[in-house]
């Protein structure tokens, strides 16, 4: 199984968060949640999104579509949901309009 660029970037950024926060016992997997498992707050989510935008500067990634549904913030998102979202946006940026 190949690892996508999005998966690599997401895991690298989240691993940095985990190390900075001393989350040594956390096993970072696709089912890890940002808020419940990692303790993310809104500013942390923004830092994650900024890091991903820096990793993919040529792709416009509308992160609000991941964290909001029907004008309301979602409870939490998993690592896999972030990866899938970024992969879709990357793929969409190369598709003809």
C-alpha cells in the first residue's frame, strides 16, 4: 500500500504536535481524533491547516468544509478524515473544471 503525500504531511505535522505536547503514550492512527484523543482546540486546528497549506501551496484547501457541516462545527474529526479530505482537494485541483 502506498502512502499519499497528504498522509505523510498529516502524520508529520501531528507527530510534531504529539511530541511538543508530551503525548508519548498516544499511538497515532487513522482513527485517532484531533479533539478527544489529542486535545486539539480551535487554534491547534488552525495551525494544522496552516501547516498543510504550506505543504501544498499550489492547492486551495477549503478546510471549513471539513470542520463545518450545515453552518455548525463538527464534534471531532479523525486523522483519516483529514487525510481523505486533503487527498480529495489535491486530486480536485488537478482535475479539469
